[in-house]
C-alpha cells in the first residue's frame, strides 16, 4: 500500500529520492541521510545521486543488494513487491528512482506503486 512520505525539510518532491529512501530505510532524518550520502560521494569522488554512492551508505548499515527476478520483467510492480514482502525494510531501485518499503507499505513522495523495480536493497534475517 502506498503511503505518502516526504521527509525533505522544505517539501521538495524531485531530485532527492535517494536521500528520502535512505532516511526512511535507516530511520534517520533527511538531513542526516543527506550528510551521509554526500560524505560517501566525496570519499568515492562520485556524485551523491549515483546508485553506487547511496548504495554504499546502505551497505555500511547492513543492507545487501539483489536483482529482482526477471520472471515477468514488465508486470512485476512495486505494489506486487509490497504484497510479497509484508515484513522487513527494503529499498527498491527503479532505474532513475528509488523508494522504501517498510512492512509491505511503499513510502514515496508520489505513488510509484505501478513502477517496475529492477533491484532491491534489504537486510538479511539473523
């Protein structure tokens, strides 16, 4: 189920999806997530919006990346993913956009539930 979520302190809805997704996944503020991502970008000599940069922040916090199975590449939506994953914290990558799923709910500043995820960041069960 889609839940509108925008932790941006001034309500911006474009260009900061990675910051919003990381903030939600890590349970921190937009500002703290922004600093962590920018610091990683500086250390990697890469842009903060790069998947490799914000992905490194998730990795440092115990997340792993996996491809979404390609069984139905044009029909498996974020909504389907949410239904199949009612527990846990995930960050879905759509190729140019990211959003966070927490316990089956999709958190994003717009309803991306019909978008097709390409990969997912997740924490392994202990």
